[in-house]
């Protein structure tokens, strides 16, 4: 990697990571807006570990806080993703790469929590032999409980994303590997755009039929890239009603510097504001109009679907159905009509107020993930398992300070035990029938599972739909039907959710803060975050 060569001439770097998991520690924020803690470059990299503190890098500020509480003064701890940023979409800076190069140990959460560029940068810039621990996976050895990622399938149109599956069958694939899903041709009455809206309203366009499809460039401008065995949400927009025939292909790339190999291909039909029966043929008979579906590339070469793209559908009934794309018809009903928002970021869709047909992303922000919910720390017992994994890793790296790491961990584990009791007792003050959580992010399954709450669903404050009259009506109806006293909103989404706040106020529903992936200047460590969430839940629902 070029960045590494500039920073560490002559270093060689590991290409894959050990599996394990952790969370980060409370530390001072760097003046450049990067991750907190002292910069790893500040310690003499030529000194022995016994003569200097360890240099430890984490992916997120939350993990930084956990590590710092175990390491104490024996480590300079930095995080790649700065506090307040979204780990699902953050891209590393040059300074963070320097910290990785000089690291003696690295901790990520993974289970596909972090943006793939963060993981690829971490894995490709660590020196050989440096422990690279994915804490969500490592914590299982310390009795962490993991649960499936459950997403809301109660939308009034189909929710269509992208997925790759079956990477475990190929030993050449690891967490640096990627799947590329490309659109190579669109025929229809209008334009088709596939895009993703980030947590801060930023747009990532995956596919756009307006400028054609360039085979000579490898369809570079019409390619969605996601980690292997991952899933991503997205929106699909169409400018005119009618039938659209979309040709797709999937490739897999074992590493960034390797050529991709073809996996599968197929043609999918969208019926936009017309009867999907118009697209039915002897071969194409499956009409998909509701539930959570993914266009899926099967990476397992022994799987019967390995040569063809499929649509994997989670239906309202809970059943999972797999349909080859050649047999599928995606229904985009007339009620999917939206107005193009007034914000400059959405001008690529058309003029403000222009009507388009859109299958919504539904969950705001870039959330590329797998089958397991990666937000383990929302259960304090799981954070305690993270701490034990951190303790044992640091003790292996720096055995001379093992006694100090164990003592620090025991002290911190006692504090976390008290925290677990506080969260449990505080949430228990809410009457059981009111202990219902509605959020804008699918990050709180562990909180609900551990502390006897229910997740009623997600309210998506997506700026792509907020300004339209139809979008406001749908959101109003959703809030009415849920019959809840409060909706919980992460602080980093507040700037793009004015309509949610307005409509909630009209229904006498409170909009309350809750912390998921990252800290703020007011809530800047793990214990403070969990205490805040418990107190906010009690005060807003009690």
C-alpha cells in the first residue's frame, strides 16, 4: 500500500488478521480531529517495549476507552474513527495510518461493524506478528452472548439491498476481500439510480443508467463494493413508470491488489407503477412486493446457486425464500412515488419537487453488516468479555506488565458490574408494558435483549424522503400506529432528522437521545454512555 510505503519504507505488512474483539478507551482528543489518545508516533518506535509504553490502535473511540482502562499508563491508545463520526462510513486519514504502522497491538470490533476501508487499512498496515483482535468474535471465548441481527420488515414496499454469501467455503477469502456487484445494462422508459444515503446526508451512487455503462473501465462507475459475507441497504429510484430490465453481474476480489474473478450474473425486472403481471412469462413468475430482500452473490462454488444471482427474501411471516433473478419481478408500486428533495445533494435525481418512484433505503446511514448483530457492547456483560480479551492480549504482548493489566482489568470489571446493575435497575423502573424501544438505527438489540425491553421497529429519518408530502404522511402514520411515548435518536443523526422531531411533537411523542456507535463531547466514555442510555430510557418511557 502506497501510504504505508511513504511512512515506513522497508516494512512488510500482514495481509490477514487474527479473529477476536474489543472496544476502545477514554482519552484526550487529538487536535486534528482524529481518534483520541496520544499519537502512537509520539513514542520512540526503536525503544524496546519494556522501555516505552505500548502503542495500541483501535478502530473506534468506544474500543479506545475499554483498552485505556485496561492498559492504564502502559499504553498510548489511539482510535482510527474519531468520536462523533460514524464507524459504518468513516475513511481513515494519513495520520491514522502512521499510528497503525507503529502499533504493538490492534483491536477492532468487526462482525462487519466498521467501514471496509477502515478494516482494509488496519489489516494491510500492521507489521507482521502484531496481534490484530476482532473483539466481537474473541469475546465469545469469555461468555459473550451474540444474537442475530433483526431488521424491520414492516415497510409498505419491498426493501431491496445487496448481499454476498458463502465466503467461508473459500480459504483465500478474508476480511480484506470484497464482492463487486455491477449493473452492466438497463433498458426501460426512464432512468434508474441505485444509491446510499449516509448518516450525515452524504450520498454514494452505486448505479446510474443516465451516463451509460462503460465495459472498458470494468463498469467502474456502476459498481457497488462490499465485504464478503456482507449486506448493505440502499435506495432504488426510477424517473418514469414502466418495465425496467436490469442486467447485473457479481465478482469477488481476494485482496485490493488482486484481479477479480467472475461469480454470477443475471437479469432482474422492475415493474414501476405498472402491474407486475405485465412482466410475467413462463420463466419469470415470482412477484416480490414486500419484505426485506437482497440481490445476492453466492461465493460458495459448490452451492447450486453459485453461477447465478438470486434474490433472497425475508418475508413478513419470517420465512426466507430464494428466487433466481431470472424468475423475479420487483414491484415498485404507485404509492412509492416521492418528490426529489430540495437539498443540493439530491440534484442528481432531478429538479427539486420532481416526482420519482423510489424503493427506500429505510434505515439511514451506511450499514454494511452480516447475520450477527455487531453491537455487543449495548449489553454490559458483553463489554466485560471485551475487557477480558483485551487484558489477555496486552499481557501476551507485554508480559512484564501483565500483573498491572490484570489489576486494572479487575478494577474496571468491578465498575462494569456496578454499571450492569445500574442499567438493569434503572430500566426496570419503566412499567413493563411501556418498555418499548423505537429508534432510527438497528443498533439496540442487545440492550433490549439484556434488559427486558422490546424493539418495536425503526423510524427512518431519511433526508431523501423527508421533504415530500407523501413521506411526511407515511411517517405520521407510522408514529400513530406505534402508540409509543418516545422515539430515540442518536445525537449524530439529529442534524438530518428535523421532520421526525416536528412530526413526533405533533403526536405528543418525545424525541429522546440514545447513544449507539460513538461518543460525543458530553458523553465521552463507555460507562457514561450506558448510564445515559439507561437514564434516558427511564425518563422518556417511564
